[in-house]
C-alpha cells in the first residue's frame, strides 16, 4: 500500500461487490458523490488468482485506492462458488484476501448488523454472505417509500419489496429467498437455456428441449439485440464466437436442429420465444412478492443489472412506472453509458454510497472506532 497527502475527509470510498462471476467496484467521495464504476470478469470458481487479477486491475484504474486514507466497503456473493467447501469457508477466505490486499480500512457489509471488520466476519459470516442485494435495496429504500427493486444480472434476479421506506423482504439467506420468490436463479448471460423451459414452440409447434448446456441466455439476447456487448464477458457454451450467427447455431442445437434449417428471422422469433419464457418465470415470482402487501399493488419498479431491460418490460406488462437505479444514484438522463454501468454495478454503488453516508454522519469518534477495529482485524 502507498501513502499520500490526502486527508481522511477527501479520501475516496470504494464499494466492492465480489461475485462468483464478476467483481464490480465503484468509487465515491466522502460527501457521497459517485465518481466512477467498473466491472471485471472473475470466474472465481476457477481459483483465487482471478480475484487477485481483478484487484490488480482496480489498483491500475484507480491509484488512489492504494492511498492509506482510502476506505474500502465490501459486499459479496462469491462465497458460494464450489471453490470453497462451504459458505463459511468462502466468507473467511474472501474477507482475508480482500483485507490483505485492500488494507486495514476495509469493512464488510453485514446488513442490519452494520459494517464489520475482517476479524468479526468469521463469527458472523451468515450476515456477510450474499448480502449484496440488501445493500442495493437499502439504498433504494432510502430514496423511495414504496417500490419493487428488481436487479437482473448475468446469473440471478433479485425481486425485493420496499414498503414504507424499509426493505420488506421475507427471506434473508439465499435459501430463504429462493423459497420466497425474492431470488430467481436466472440471468441474461450465463443461464443455460434448458433451465428456462423443457418445452418451447418452434414454427408454432411445441417441442422438447435438450437438457444440455448447448446455449445460454446470452445467445437469446444477442439475437434480440438487447445484450450490451460490454456485458458479454463470459465464454459461450461451446467456447465459440459470440456473434449472432454462432448464437443461431447454439440455440438450434437446443431443439436438435442446425441453424441452416431456418431463416435468420425464424431464429430471431425463436429467441423471442425464449425471452417470453424467462419473462413468464420472472413475472410469476414478481406476483408472489407483491401479493404480500397492499402497498405494492401499484408500486413502481426500480430496475438494475445488465438485464434491467427485462425489468422495464415487466413494468410495462404490469402497467407500473419504471425508475432506473442510475437515476436514484444521480446519473443524468442524457448519460446513457454511465447509467448502464451504474445500474449494472448497483450493489457496489450502494455499498460505496451507504459507507459514505455512514462516515459522513458518524462523526470522528465513530470513524476512529471503525478504523481501530479494522486495524486489529488486519
């Protein structure tokens, strides 16, 4: 770690969302102004070296992150990858690795338990594990009294109710949220198509689907034109090109066909069929979540994630208003590229802004207490 002449009042805050497939980092000022955001592919299940490379890339992008007065605020979902024997080991390993690389001012988001130093994370790992959705939802709840926050990423979807300015989720762990419908294990890049439907229509006739990892949702949204190329960061199912032509080949395999058996227009319509199946699954879970509280009957949808175009589609289907997460974070309406990244990296943005607000409001005594606790943990 390097040092500089920056004071603790103007030193930046870096918000981290360490997932199993990506690392997302946001940079904010202590005053709560979002400065920058970035995402790196990180197939963590293949080894910690991928996380180390992402950290190296972060330091290269933001040299100020190595400043002794910089603060790092972390949330995660990467503890669940099969690199680790269980989630507790995952939390221990990730918090140790991050605190070692990022320094003694690193703190970990633990939901209602607040911010933890690394030394407390082993005991309270359940509070730290997969809490990124809660960070985003808490930020939304601070901005809107009633809403349904829907974050559709590359792999998963969160559907979180906000009622009376508070997060009203029924579940807290992934297991509970899968049961409640607040977590749907579907995204717009990495989800195998055989996980969306077992039967689907082709040329108006229903057909069975091969239960093989021949194609993913990235193939669908390349063909519909809705997947932003910068979000297409992972290899295709067959490690082939990430082009529309190659995507047609892959989705054709799902029903035992070759791409030459139909026109490009027919394969686009087939991709729309897969999109419809995914929207139907998300709509069913949305209905389960909003049915629990009358305040959600007409609540707006706040969309985030690289697949938030589906959240906007759900809002249209439900005749609800739609608000982009980036707008809540202060991104101007005419800054589309910045809005794309801010909304995609919502949990990292949220922990950066929540940490900034905490430090701004806590006063020097609280800041010193957190600093001391983190130093003992390092």
